[in-house]
C-alpha cells in the first residue's frame, strides 16, 4: 500500500491530500477539486522547471568539475534515489504510518501546531532511522531515531511558521520538511551573530531592495543573465552554449516564482477554510498545514543564492579537508538547501549566502560520514551499485538533525535515552515559549 501511495508521485498525491483536507474543512466540492488540481498544476510546472534546470546545468557542472580538477570518490546521486533508498529499508517500511500517528498525538496533546501532510518527504526521517538501525542493530532504536527527527522538524516548523507565511504570502502553513528544518538552528544562530555585526545589524537587502537601489540590476531577469554568464564562463562555454545557458538561467529565475504562485493560489481557499473551521470548532486554536519546502522557492533571494551556490560548492568540495563527496545530482536543485535560510534572514541576500555556504560545509562533511551506511542501505534495498565496491551518497542525506541523532543513538541505550530527553526538552521548551509569547 505504501509503495502504491509513493508511486503516485507528488503531483498526484499532494493534490489528493489537499482535496481531502479541503473537504474536511467544509470547502464546497468543486472548489475543493479546483484547489487540489491547481496545487497539482503548480507542482507539475515546478517539476518541469526543475527538469529544465537539471538538463541545462548538469553539462555545465560536469565541465566545471573537469576544469576545477575535482577528484572525489563519493558520488552525489541526488534526492530522488536517496528517497528510494530510505523507503527500501526496514524503518522506511513503517515510517509513514508511525510518524503520521505520532504527529496526530503531538497535535492532540498540543505539543505541536503543525500537521505534516508532506508525506513523501518522510524519507528524511527514514534515512535517520535506518542509519540508527545499522549502528545499533535495533529496529526499535531506529524507529525512535526517526520519531526524534520528526518531532524536531515539527517544532522547527512551528517556530518558523510566521516567517514562512510572510515569505510565501499565505497564512496557516509551515515547513516541517526533514532537511529544511535541520538548517533552521544554524540559520538562527548565525542571525544572532549578524545582529551583532555593525554593518549587518538591522540591514536587510533582498532582491527587491537591490532593485530599488540599483535599478534593473535587481530585476530577476538581469540576475539570471548575470548568473548564466558566470556559469558559462566557469564551464568554458563558447558563445552559442553560453547564450543558451543565460536564457535558461533567466527563465529559472522567472518561472520558479510563477509556479509557486500557482501552488499558493490553490492553497488560499484551503487556508481560509481551515481558519474558519478551526475558529468555529476549536475556539480559535491555531493549526498549521505542514508543506514541502518547495512552496518557499519563489523568493528571488532563494533562487539567486541557490544558483550562485553551485560553483561555490564545487570549489568548496575540492578544498574542504575531510570532504570526499563530488557534488553532482543535487546541485541543480540547490535552492532547496537555501530556502529556510531565506526565511530566517527575511530575504536578506548577503546573510542568506553566508549561512548557506556554512550550512553546505556541514552537508558535505555529513554526507561523507554517512556514505558507508547509505551504500549499505542501497545494497540491502536491491539498488544496483558499482562492482568495484565504490560508495555512494547524496547531499540531501547530509542532514544535521540526522547526524546529531544517529551519533547519540549509536552510543546504545544511554545514547537513546539522552536523545529522547533532548528532543523532549526542545519540544516542551518551545511549547512553553509559544505559550508565554
């Protein structure tokens, strides 16, 4: 049943879930159909833009790898295969119903305001649980590790919900996605640091502010042209390929926000219906619909920093001591690694760029550390691997929450108790903070 659900893909599964949620919130049938299908259309459009980004940027990335002389032996296979590996594990087989029920328990007990309907992305919790299972040999410890990851993600979603809503322009939503939430503590810590640096304190420059100060230079199309030229020159392209890449990158800058607007358009009636329903039946109690971090990708800062991060990541990968990962498959979708930094820094370009760079250093080192476990999981799940015994990994498994949890759980019973205790302290502490706010 789980395999069938996952086989539907996000473009079908998410609209169905949103349609059901709309009906629960008493939205008229045909309006619920339109909302769900509009969200699906937005995801289809976003998927087409992502495919275009991968098809156009991958050749340039491979040329840059050759020009920079990168010789790293761990291949980044990307988030798609990584999700398949996660769900092919023993923990992955049970993670969807277990995490879903756990989420409901936290909602009922008022320990979270977020109902995470982004079920496909439960695979991040599955990866954490599967690695814990390998380290301890205990399925139970693996499931507990996955639940700790889910709980932390839900509380990060609650903590950032207001900022997410401001960035997206839609009330009643939050982002509990398993990787995006793991970058939140890093971004919050760095935001605290930035506020104590004189030239950065209270100074917010996003794409719209750049456009006000420098005119057309801040326009998304011009930003796309500049980034396209940077990529083309770094790849050593001639005029024909350079011109094609420039148009494609500019198209990504323009099309991503428009696809996100479609998703938001579909979510608007559901958000309004949810607010009315909850005010009537739950005396105004606040709930959030937990969505994929994809809904935040429309911000120009996210797209610009994400694209600029591609050459930066390649150079960093070659120079970073301890890194063995060759960034590849996950690079064209780098905006996903940036989006929560944009949220925390309220769109500020410089802060988002610095935070994203620092975060990606952690990602490279963690994905290097996880490579043996990830390769073992892929082999046990029946995935085809190189016959020379080389290992694989993915930037998207370089998860700070996943690393922290598995390091603790890997210590055995004492570590599991400490991990659960820390998670409980975070959940309860943030809940008390919400009540006192």
